[in-house]
C-alpha cells in the first residue's frame, strides 16, 4: 500500500489507498513537544491527617480546537478515608478501590483553564507512612491537532473516472502514556 522510496529524497509519501476509511500512519514525537494540555499540580500534606490538592489544566492550543473526553487520575495516599472534591468543569469522584480521584471533563476549549481542588482526609497511623506520590495520568483526544506534523497538500491520481474526496483528518490521542509527576510539600 505505502511506497516509501521517494520519502528520503522529497519527504513525499506515496500510497495506493484501500477501499473505505483507513489509517495511513501513526507517529510519535519525542523532542520539542508542545503538550496540548498543561497540568499544574499542587499537593500539600497537612500534618498527618489531610492532603490538599489544587490541579489546574490549561489547554495549549487555539480557541478553534477542543480537547474531549479529558480524564485525569489523581492519586491519593493509601490511608485516605474520604476526599471532598470541588470542580467548576466536569465531575470528580474519589475511587477508594484504586486510591485515586477520577476527574472527567467532557470538553476543554483551546486557551481554557480548569481547576480541581480537593481535601483528602487520612486515617491516623502510629507509624508515618511514606507516600510514593504516583504520577497523575491524563487521557484526552484533540481532533485536528497536529503537534507539528502537517499535510501540505494531497494529490489524487485516478485514471478510471473515480470520484474521490480529498480530506485529511488529524487525531491526537494520549492513552495512559501522558503522566505528570507530583511534587509534595509538607505544611
């Protein structure tokens, strides 16, 4: 289907498409990456009985785009009993079985900022438990976001009077590999 012999010289990908919708390629950027969503966590341990959270999500793309199905999984200490969550956008719920808070936001427009605040109550223990501070997991989709890769033009050569629609769709999706490390300050 794909003929890559021209790619090294002209940066052109030539291919014969199959019938129907198909995926031409997947790619991964590992350097000079501008993350679509910037997550700014602040986690404060209040003595041994509470942890306070403020997590801000900023959409780092144009106002014409939106991130959808945004899910943040915010870890809590193992000895958490309850979490009081406050969000203006989306819904947040403590999941005791997984020791985390799941914050779901259906849509964040480009340039928008959303904030999550919470206080986790902890059981008192005779021995102070060290919390490993697992990372915050972020899941989302941004349609038509390219992270630097763009299709400059699309040419269709068809000899059989076949009508084709010239259309390119971009979908940026992070699935569990986007993690934000959390620092901890003790009050």
